[in-house]
C-alpha cells in the first residue's frame, strides 16, 4: 500500500470512469428485457432484430460512409495546411492563415453549423448548388471541422523531422515530389494515421453540425440515436453501439499494430545503415 501513489489511483479511477459505462452498455445489449434498466436475462435477440430495422442500419451505413470520406479529405487538406505552416516560415498572411486553420478548434459547433447552413443556402440561391442538403453537405462540414485536428497533429510531427534526410535525397538527384512520397510520407505516417482515425471518430460522433447541414433522407447515426433517446432508450441502440465499439476497437488495434511494425522496421533500417556506415569508415581507416 505504501507504493500506491495518488497519481496511480487517479489514473485507474479515470480509466474506470471512462470505460465502465461502455462495459455496462455492452452487457445490457444482451438484455432480454425490453426495459433497458431492468435485467431480464441473456439474449441476442436485439442483435438479430437489427437486421429488420432498416432505418437504423441505414443511418449506421450512412455515418460510416461519411466518416470514411471525411477521414480521407481531412488528412489531405490538413497535411497540406501543416506543410504550409511548418515548411514556409514567412509569407504574407501567415498569421491569419494559422488562425483560420485552428479556428474550428475553439469555435462553438453551433456557430460553425449555422454559418455553414447559411453558406449552403446562399450558394444554392446564387449558383444552384447544392440543390438539397444531404451527404455531400455533411461531408463538407465534417471535413472543415476535422482538417484542423489533422493539421495540428501533422504539424507537431513535421517539426520533429530531421530535414537533413530530405536534403540528402534531393542532393542525390531525387525530385521534390519523389522525396515527399518516398521519404516524408513514410516518416509522418503515424501522425497521418492518428489524424485519420481522429477525423473518422469525430465525424462518426458529430451531432450538431449534421443537424444543421443535413436534409431529408440523410439522417446520421447520432441524429437517429438522439431522436430515439428523447422517447426512451431502445435496446437496439445498445446493440448498435456495441457493434460500433467492436469495429472501432478492432480497427484501432490493427492500425496500432501495423504502425508499430512500420516504425520498428524504419528504426531497424536506420540502425543497419548506421552500422554499415561505421564498418565502412573503420575499414577505410584500417592500415593496408
């Protein structure tokens, strides 16, 4: 007990506070009772019943589709913004550009959603697009919001990179685009994966922005769950949430596993190159 520190206790209490509700949710997804708060025995009928609930399944698939599109677009835009902020130290409007990139991080989602709604309405009146709000408008809104997170994550990684590796590749004749795809991208791959996963999670979880920029037939899972919870939590909601937790956990594990293998492979290659360079140097210095 003497080795039990206050920080350790608070750490475990924090983890329990975060993950205990998820564990309870998974358990109650197997509840046979129609009342969520009353335990009626073990059953998988709510998972089987999901196959007949086309509205809920449709919202799940729609949210996953939007989240995938958002992750790809946010990583692309956020990475470009991060390169501008880290590799171009001086240009006119740099301070304003940095503020615009990070503004969605501190801007209330209600204001962002209302601004995007007014923008889409004005665009529809001026150029006739978008004719109706749906998946595309939700995707644009989520990309605008998530790109800031990707830019911050990738910028932190870019500031830690050793530029001498890229400069050496260009001195050996490699063109900038080849250096970018063959050297820079592999070195910042963990941050790109982290930004993509964060964007996927934020898009899948968003309710406020989607409520402003969605239209008929484009209801996402958070909107479906929110409207259902107002009338009382249904057991199918617990089953869907449990399946999403399972899929996200598996995806996160594989992403961590492959990124760890790639990082270990890169470190091993660097170590072998350093050992080879050292051995060549000693062989040159050795007397004939």
